[in-house]
């Protein structure tokens, strides 16, 4: 802010905030002015709900004994089937040529290869015995 500015007539005008007659306008003075503008702290009341909300009664609650579905139950989906089969040369089926593997999906539990399927989900894959080796 400018402390003084000159108008066209040559008179000087002073900024009210920088005027020495008004006193210091530091943070303390601003805080004091704001606290004076507030109401008396004794008049403050904690948050209170409007009376209409206090008098409003909730509807009657009826417990549900069973669910009534408005739509039909979906038919169980058996998943994607592959046409893989166990070949005599390899110990596992559903290798690189598996249709499910090419689509980045696991074979379903109904895969024709059964236990020899190499494209099972992690939970269904066979676990190998491991030993803890201390180094």
C-alpha cells in the first residue's frame, strides 16, 4: 500500500491503515479487532439440531425373514473349455497351445485334462516339497 498519494489538486491523502493516528495494524491489532467483532463467548451454544428433526419419528421397522428376489437366478457358467488333451510325449497338458492360456485365463475345474492340466489357478496347482536351507 502507498502511505501517501497526491491527487490532481495537490492535496495529500493518507492511507487509513498506515496512519500514525490509528495505531499499529500488526497481527495483534487485527486479532483484537476480530475478537471485538465476535459475540460474547458466553452467548455461544454448541451445535444443536433443528427442533423439526428432533420431533421427527422414524418409520416402523419390520425385520426381514427371507429375501424375495425380483430377478431370476443366473445359470451356472462352467467357464471356458479348451480342446487340449494329454499327449503321449509330454507329462502335462494345457501347455503353450491351450486356448485358455492364450486368452490369459485359467482352465476351469471341468477341464478334460484333470490333474495333468498345467493351466490351473494358483490355488489348485500341485505344491512341491521344499526344504529350508540355512546359509
